[in-house]
């Protein structure tokens, strides 16, 4: 068994926001809700969510990110406009903390439903950008909130299937290049509404398996460098279409282990690079799916610990 630095990862995650005056902290202001989700979920996978004071602070901060101009919606930081991605992240963190009763769930359903367009797709916010990530966020959040009846599910499925390419994979919008991260969004969105029968899972599974490089890591598109985050995007999609056994899980686990920072903790995009919270979470998520480290089991569709999903059902 390769070395897994659980305690160092915990230390890294606990001290991510120690220096709030750093340039890095200020430059990532618009990513803060995502960072909180990645950090909290990583700690949950490590089974280290035992700081009640920190929990209360995070919940109160999330509530401060509600957008008064768009009830039910959350922005990526306090004072920012609400968008569907930040709203989804906020919901997931509140689910991890078993605090869904602290948010206006009916308002959140209405906010998300208001972002669906006539062609079935979803905008990310009131400015109108569309891609398949927002469809996944909508279907994931509304499934948790028992709010699928508020949208045109069939229309959304039809739009997602328009994003499918000749190779069996999916791009961000119709007629766009296939990309593994968007495949995750498409597959899991379709899984949420029992529509995976519309996908050629063998063709898609083969495209995903071809993303494994000689290093063991996955790339997101042909001829690109491997990246730890695709350990999650691809492996979870393969798990949902029952094709995870088609890849070399041992080599993938070795690639993730090699990307750990042995001294300060955290996981980088690839071995030798600087760790960050995004790749730390997705590296841990990949190892959890592979069962290659002492981590809480993770749900391949929601990217939440299994115990959180069972509690929310």
C-alpha cells in the first residue's frame, strides 16, 4: 500500500484561509463558495468534520451569500450576484452539515427553475450563459430538494443529448468538442432522471478509458496532459455506466498518490506541482471511489459522502 498522508492533508485543509491578506486569497474571492465545498467535502472524506465552531462560522458565512435580489439564490461570496453553481455548492455544504433547514428550500427551487430556457437548457445566472454544467447543477440540486416537478425535465434531457458527439462523449453545448468534465455533468444529470438508456455506454466507456495515459492519470481530451481532477470526473462517470473495471485502477491510484505533497499536505494537479484545495478534494474523491485509502465512501453522482446522501434521501 502506497503512503497516504491523511493527517497532513487535514492540516493543509484546516489552514487554507489562515492568511486572508494574501494575493491568492483575494484573487480567489469569486471562487470562495466552491472552495468551501471542496474543503468541507474533503474533510468529510477524511472523517475530520469535528470542529463545531468552524461549522457554525461556515454556515453563517454561506447564509450571508444569499442574494436579496434573487431569493433562494446564493452568490460565490457575500455581495456577489446569485448563480446556479454557487447555489448548488451552498446546498451541498449545508447537506454535509445537516443544515438544510437553515435555507429557504422552496425559494431555491424557484430560483433554479427560473434559469431554465425554452430549449430545456439552463443559464448559469440572469446574464444568460448556458452550458451542460448548469443542467447538472440544476438536476442535482432539485433532486435533493425534491423539486424536479418545477422544471421541464424532458426538455432538459433532450438538450443534454444534443451535446452528445459522434464519439459517444459530450461537450459543454451542442456541436462543441467532447471533454471529460462535461461528460461527468451529462452522465450524472442523465443518471439523476433515469435517462442513461439514451447513451451508448460502451462507446462512451471506451472514450473515457482512452483518457488514461501511461502515467496512470487521466487527461480530459486527447493529447492533453493528465490531471488529478479527471480521476473524479472520469472514474465517477465510468462508475455510473458500470464500466469502471475497464481502466487500470491501481495505476490511477498511484498517480494520485504521487501528486500528494509529502511535507505540507494537499494534492496537486500532477506530481511535482503545488497543491490546491480543488485537486485535493478531487484526488481524495478519486481514491475514495477506488477504495485505495482510508476514506469515507463517496457517491459518484452527487460528489458527497455516502452517509450524507443516505441521510438526505
